C-alpha cells in the first residue's frame, strides 16, 4: 500500500544498479569500485567477497594510479617537447623516456603477476588422490568427505572408476577425486587399460595432485605423469614409521593427521596467504592491461616524438577504461602545473 501510494504521487522504482551508476557519474566511485559493488552482490564464497571488497575500497585504483600518472607525466613532457621543438631546450631525453616507459610496463606486469583472477576464485579446486591399489585412497576420501562416498575393501583394485566428493575446507569447497589404483606393469585387459587411462588423465588435469602411499610400503614410489603437490602416507595406525621429508602421516581410521591434511590442502588450493590478501582482476581489467602493454612496447622503439605521443596516448586510453578516461585536459594540467609556459 505504501509503495502504491508513492508511485501514485510520482515516485518510481530505482532501475537495477541506478544508485551505483549515479555515484559513478557524480565522481564518487570509479569504474573498478562500481564493479566491486556488483562483485560483492554476486560473491559466492569468502574469497570472492574479500576480493570484491578490495575493489570496492579502491585497491585497484591505488595500484594502477602510479603507473597511469607516470605515463601521463611522460606524455605531457613529450607533447610539450613537440610544442617547443624549435627552441633549444630538451624536456626529456630518449634515455629518460625509455626508462619511464620500462618502469610503467614493469608496474603493469607486477600488477597482473601479483593479482588473482575473479574467474579462478569462483573455480572449485580439483584435488586428485592417486597411488597404488589398496593404498588407502578411498578410505581417506570417505574420511575427508565425512560419509561413505567410496566402497572400501582390503581387496586391491576395489575402485574401478573415478569417484569424487565435495569437501569443505577452511576457505572454501574443493572437489576431491579418488582414481583407480595405478600399477607400473601392463594392464591385463581392456577394462584395466581404460581404468588406467581415466586415472592418468585425472592426475594430469588436477589442480592439486596428492600421492597416497601405504605407510608399510617401502619400495620405490610410483611414477606419475607429474610431480605430486603433496605425498600422504596412509594407515599410520598400522605402523609407527617416521615420515619422509615433506610427507604427511595420516590415519583415516583414528583421525591422526587429518586436520593437518585439511590445512595443507587448504593452502595448496587457496594459496598460502589469507583469503582476499591479493587483488582480483576480472577479464575486462586484464584485457585493458593487455592492450596497454603492447602500446608501451611499441613506444620504446620509436624516435619520432609524434608517434611516441600517439602510442603513450593509446596506452593511457586502454588503462583509462579500467578507472575512467584520461582526458586531454588532464595532460594539459600536467604541462601547465610543471612549467612556467608563456614567460
């Protein structure tokens, strides 16, 4: 009734995102911060939420602003040099221009290297448990999942196909897969060959590969298509053997080492740093940076001030799409604030 009366008096419902759009158009938010609002609404886990909050707090602008400022200052000096090309004065030498461009490009490279991807934050990490038959993989999967997901038997080769379960770790859900036991000999029949191919394919595509070994096994380790991220020695309750360096002793029966295993998996799947400690970039940010860096690279190789200015402007335009355009007035402001032009 209240809404009906407000509409009758001339009010209308706000359009989707209208208040955020007004904040952007009135200069209260930049584009990245506006994206942070949308990302906060759409966050599906703690990592996504923390990354969205950093965008909303202006972290991307804080990291990008020094690079854009350096490019803008360089462009201003190049353009003022063009305007005063007839005078016996040099505002920037070619070596100084090259140094500035290299510094800006390195700043963009660090930004990409030190940032996570929003797409990866929404990706559920894939963990694969691999090892010899009867190494305790299925029992370990059941213990981590908290229910009887895989059939367990003392008979080697019970697991004939890929079995998986969703497991909640401290910083999010992961997808843990138990593959069929791997032997280094030839598969005796076609079913075993297919089973082996499925298992090997899973180990190759896993985000995290865990090699599970029976604590009683003393021979050489099985060779996997890639180096395992973690080696777990299972069935610790059967023998008090010391673990090799870096290995983790566990017992799915008694629970020994399972909490440590969860912590190790959490670190491998979500990183050593706390959730949200790094900035997250989306596809639009990465695309803009990918357009800006080639322009800077081309600028390094140019001697013509006019062409150099064009490439610097192209780089600025690409980066400006992340936070907001750098206008000609911005460049003019740098020129007039730094020089007493007209005397």
